[in-house]
C-alpha cells in the first residue's frame, strides 16, 4: 500500500513515467536474488526497493549502491570474526536499503551527476 500511495503522489506532483520505471527496475534488480536464494534476500527487500524507486526515481541506483555498500561493512566484520560460518548468519538488509534511500533522497542527484561526469 505504501508503494502505491508514493507512486500516485509522485505522479500527481511530477507527472512522469520515471517513478514507475525506477520502482519496477529496482525491484526487478533484486527479484532474481530473492527467488534464487530466499533465505538470503526476502521479498520484503524487493518491496522496499519498489518503494524506494517510486520515491526517489532516477536516483534509485544510488540508493541501492549505498545500501549494498553499507551492508558490506558488517558482512566483512562477520566474515573476519566467524569465517565461513558467517555465511549462515542473517543480516537484515532493509535498514541498509533505507539508509541508501535517505542518502539518495538528499544527495542522490549530486552523486548521480558526479558519477555520470566520469562518462563524458
């Protein structure tokens, strides 16, 4: 329900297909991992990616990247402390996705412009 509300609000305020495409793109990016390894990534993470795409639009890749980068630190600590046994330990991904979403909301356009500047 939240994703639908955000999509309608964004479309009413700023009519564009960007919101829908970003949400579907973000959720379809995480969906194969959730289907292939449901114990590693849940459908809640896919739904949150959908919501993030609807909310931040074209900066959703920045949100996903920052979220995954933020999740890397505790994962590395677990691997350093527990070795291969860390593969069986669960780390909630949603807080890191939310952190990436906050980053994209406030600094996403600047980060995207900075990154795309390298492609010129």
